[in-house]
């Protein structure tokens, strides 16, 4: 985490203006935008909801927030990877991350604690299980408590859990005599509950591969697995759907990272989601945003929104010094001469050690020099220079020209999940999350089956739909 990062000058201006209405800050660049949002939320002591235009931008912003505030300081709320009107359920790992975030937000709202959440606009427009319904559907099992075994089994099935011979993946359960194995959708490991009659004698976490116990716990919380199914029930019986804003207090700060890009993506999503009961319109979402303190962050100025206070702050991007380390040393001398504070972030301790050695060879002694230079651990999507603050924040990657690599979160991290079939044409290669690389043959329909099915052909002529 960066050492002693000062509060940016633009943050003080935003704090002074935010109580008078929506604010637009023009000029923040790269990782400066999450930093401005974080410092503003901290200064006014409000929860933060950070909205981006897409998945990649949201994951990069999440990395930045965790770098500036500490690992685990922010949650990521992903969107389903399936089409709005698709009958397929979302992937379990995405549902797990969504449900885990909602559970933490519900608890934070109850406890009046501050949380930060990053959300792509697709997830921002998606409906969620109402908070009261999520709390009611969450099951807590405790050692020493008694539960009717058959009633418990039926409730887990109603929550979307699938009975298997052996628990291997999230969303599965297994019953053998008086032993219940359950892999909660939001847990890293499954749990084994041993019953004596209707009383829970013990609860242990275990490794699904070896079936060996890891540790004992006193309780386990089980969230619903079938998010889409529960949403469908809610949509059939309610006139208004909940969104993630319903899990936040009215004082929460909502930050829009590049509002023009967000609006363009929202228009695309609305066209895809016409008739879907799982999405709200941008018009409806914008009304919900208006009920909160609102901050827009943009690199360059666009049309000035009505009733929005604009603040401009000069910031510069860093293009990097790949293959030109001499240029970096010259820039470092310039920053030193102008009295800049410089923070360089490295991905790991090995990179940090190597950079410290190079700085030492150039005559920089971090523990003795008057130059305000620090080398810390952290991940940045893009460095920046704040001219008003005499501050430069950059990554070791920009010094040596290495690529920014996002942390792995899902199995399809290296590719983009397909959200529009119009992007594909017959003959294109696609990667199935379970079956690997195949050739897309187009959409097929089958008698007695509703909807369209993707046809993918593999080596030897095998096909899946």
C-alpha cells in the first residue's frame, strides 16, 4: 500500500461542493480516478459505489482501490455473463461473488459501517434480490442447534442446491446417514455437518479433492444459489425491482467513471434487454443515482450536464520508459528538482527489491535523501502526475515497460464472455468454459425446445449445443 499519499487538492474542492449538488471533476487520469473517489468518500465518511463502463474497467478500478485502501477494502460486484433474455443460469462463481457482496452490504447497512463497491454498468442495471428477501433466504446453521433433517434438506433444494453423491463444486450437497456435506455458493471450501438425531454435533470445513478436514467452526451461513430463479419469482409478484443501490444508505457516494462511456454502454444494454424483467432502464437507474451524492470523473470535458458543478484539475498521464531507462532517471531528477513526491508501486517483493537496487546504483538513498521518494507494493492500472499536488504515482511496470496484468478472478479471465451473438459469425473460433476451443456453426432450433442454441463443433466432428 502506498506510503503517506497526501489528499489531492481536487478532493478538497469536491468535498466543499458535493453538498450543493452533483459534481463533475475533469482531468483525473488512470488510477487517479479511483484515488479521487476513495479520498472523497473517506473525507465525507460515506460508503462508495464506483460505477464503470465495463468489466475490464471495473476490475482495474477494484485493483486500484485495494492498492490505495488495503486488500479487501473494496468489493467487486460483477454482471451475469449470460444474455438478458437467456434461459441459462449465470455461472456459479459469478453468482457467488455477487451474493457475497450483497451479504456484506446488507450487514454494513445494518451495522452502519462504510463499504466500497465497484460495479460495471451492466451489473448496475441488473436487478438483485431485495435485501429483506436475501436476509430471509439466508440459512444459518449452528453447532448444538436442532433442525428437522428432512425440512432442512427440502429448504436447501428450494435454495437451488443440487444433491450429489459427493460434493465437489459450489452449489452441491450430499447426504449420507446423519452427515450433510454442503458447498455454500459464497464459500471457498465445503462444510461437513454431523448430526446426532436432529442436533448438529460438529461442523468442519474440508478439502473436496481429498475429503480431509481443514478446521472446525461453530456455524455456517448458506446463501441462496438460485439468484436468477429468486429474481424471477420477485419479478412475477412485484411492481418494482431492487438494484444494488437498495443495499446502500441514501448518503452513499456514487461515482461515475467516464459518464459518457457509461451512458453509451447503458444504451447498448437497454437494446439487448428489451422485455427482460431482470434489468432496469438507464432512466430508472439515473433517478436512483440522483437520490445520492454524485461525482462524475472524466479525463476530458464533454457537454456540461445541467445542474452539475464542474471542477477542473490538471493531471498528466505517464507513457512509460520501455527501453529508455535513461529517460526515466532524467525524469526522476526533474521531479526531485521540482520538489515532487514520487510513489513507485511494484507487484511483488522481488520487483521491489530489484528496483531498490537500481535506485541505489543511481545514488538514491530512500532512508537518507531529502527527495520524497517511496517504493511500495501495489497494483496500478495506469500511473499519473498531479501537477497541483507535485505528486507522481507510477508502477514499476511503467518504468520498465511491462504489461499490466489483472489478477485472475474467473476461469474465462483471459477472454471476454460473449454477451451478443451478433459479434460472432459462422466459422469463428470460440472457447467454451468447460470444453475448450471449438468452431462456432451458428444458432440452431430444436422441436419441442424453446429458444436458440449455439452449435459448436470440435475435432473429430463432435458437436455440443
